[in-house]
């Protein structure tokens, strides 16, 4: 194995661990919150923005490691659903409006 391959695998493992232990559980919490009809707060919106940015940042790793494509795709679909639900739950003037484009959603991996 080359040094670059070892480095890529180390990064991929760290990304996978963070995705499964931190980002995915928090996304599920948001999904439940929205299911109750609640709007997202500033912390939630920041989390979504950072997670979309993170997905864009790691896309090159996923392209080189097909074993992570399923997880990547599931997280992207989950976040898209959260964003769509958040739009439906927004109420009243002055509320923050979300859109996947504004959040920097990753390209469809379809």
C-alpha cells in the first residue's frame, strides 16, 4: 500500500466514524423534531449547513472508496428529506427559509 492509500483509508475511517456516531444521530433527532411539526432553530440550521458542506468535502473520498457510497447516499437523502420537512414546517414572517441549494446540497449521486 502506498502512503497516499494509507492516508486515504485513515481519513475515510475517521469520516465514517464521525458520520455514524455524530452526524447521523443528530440528523435523526432533527427528523423526529420536524415530524412533530416543530421548526428548526439556528443550531439545527447550522448543523445542516455544516453537514452538507462536509458531504461535499468528502465526495472525492467516496468516489475512490465505493464501500462508503451507500452510507453517503443515505445521509444525503436523509438530509434532503429533513430540509424539505423544515420548509413545510416554517411558519410566520421572519422565519428562516431553507433550500437544498442554499444549504449547499451535494450533487445527486443517483
